[in-house]
C-alpha cells in the first residue's frame, strides 16, 4: 500500500490544514475560480488523507501547469446538455475533472431523490484525481455511489505490447449503519501510473508483474516503466482489460468524450490543448428499493460478517475502505506524508507565485 511505503520511505509529514491552505493559495494564484479551487483542494486532500498518495497533493504541480497553460479552463461553466428524467450528460467546459465530478454527483443525487436512480455522463473534462472522493460524496448523501473515468492510454491489453486503455479507475461507496461507508477505489490497471512516479520519487522498486518497458517486457524499475499491466496478471489480465473497457463505454462512448487512445497524454509539453476526458457517476437511493433503514442495517450485517471471516495464520480481513478510513482518522492528527519530489515542487510553486511553502 502506498500509505505504508510513504511511512517507511523518505517522506516528510505536514499538517493537513497547512497543505489545504497552500493548495487553495496556489490554485487561486494560478487563476482558478472559487468553485474549481474548492473542488480540486477537496479532492486532493481526500487522496492524501485517505492514503491515496498517488492521487493526493502530489498532483498539484501538474494541475497548476494545466491551468496556467490553458489545457484546463480555470473559470468553467459546466452545464447539462442532455437531461432526460433520471439521466443526463454534463458538458464540463474543459474545466477541472474534480469540479465536473462533484457537479455531476450532485445532479445524480438530486435525480436519485426524485427517480430512485440518477446517472450522469461527463464530457469535455480532465483528470479528476481520486475517484473515491466522488463516490464517497454520494454515499455521504445516503446513497450508493459509483464514479469512474477514462484517461489517456497507459495500460496494455493482456499479451499486448502497447498502451491502449487508460488506468480507467472506478470507485463505489455505500452508507453503513453505525460506521464509515463501505468504500472501494481502484484502478483497472495493476497500479495507477502515478504510483510509478511516486515509487521513483521514493527510490523504491515496483512489484513484479505490474509494469512493462517499451517492448511490453515486465520491469520493476519505475524509471523504465512506460506502460502498466491490467489487473489479473499474465494469465487473467483479460479481466482487468475487460473492466477497463466497461469504464471506457460508460465514461467516453456513452457521453461523447474521447476514447483513451485518442486522448492527449497527461504528461506532455502541450499544456494548452484541452483533452476531452470522460467520466460517469451514478447515485442509487435505497429508499426506492427495500427502504433506507433496511439497506443500512443489511450493509452493517454484511460488513460485520466480512470482517469476521476466517483468516489464514497471521492474516487480517478488512472491508473495503477500512484502511483508507484508518488513514483518514490518523493523518489529521499525525500529519500527512509528502514525497521528496513533491516537496521540491512545492518550494518551486511558492517561489513562482510568491507564496509561503508549507513547513514539514
């Protein structure tokens, strides 16, 4: 887990409030409007507080370059361009993906309250950060939430030797009586590509079988990794590739965004051309099915049974979200770890915009 590696490697811890202030100041200095600043800060802090360090504050330097270069519209006006009862299509106006995902989630929640279910496809968006932030937002409204997006090609197919799908993450969350929501947040690739960059910053090797070099040959060197393997490994990678394809259909094909192989690379010298990334959010109101209280109680029973399942010797069974919520409980008290490359980037951002860098 990234949170474990951050705790044991060359990372420095920072006060969460100080990071939040720095993110807001930097985004505003780069020209982002209030709505964009709030959404991006909220999403990145979710990533760092919940142990999703690959999709936390370390993304700030990239987002600032995209905003300053014009790739991401700093003052967008996202709007529904298709609105049919329980479903809709949101045109993101080339705004930041986090803003568009939160806007779409709120629309989906409102639709679910009226129709029992709400689904919104997003086009003309950008990288949205940690998918779990948006699924959790829906769960906190008392509903089952689903969030996913496509992205530029990073992941090869099973036995493939070129990038095809993006990491195409998906997240799901559901409220539970008497506790934190059930929360799943995953890439359909073996690891997200931001994990490759994080491991390089920490000076650590990748695990075998998760990334490949230019020829599709496995490598554990993060500096040599240029593509990712789908989840499922050498024998069962078709499963990860198939799930990535489902994300592609819902996020891009359904709403009219670009397909992963058509999206301009995230890491590029071109920071002026919008990318038209797609995303998809879904909200389900339990009240429209068996009833809210019945659902919440059944979810509590399910999670209790899961946590109480027998384990191998020395093993631990955890429900989806247990580790993340554990980090979210500890990190505001103990500090948020930040990797060395991001610390250097923060200092450069502070110099560029005349800000005070957070102190670890």
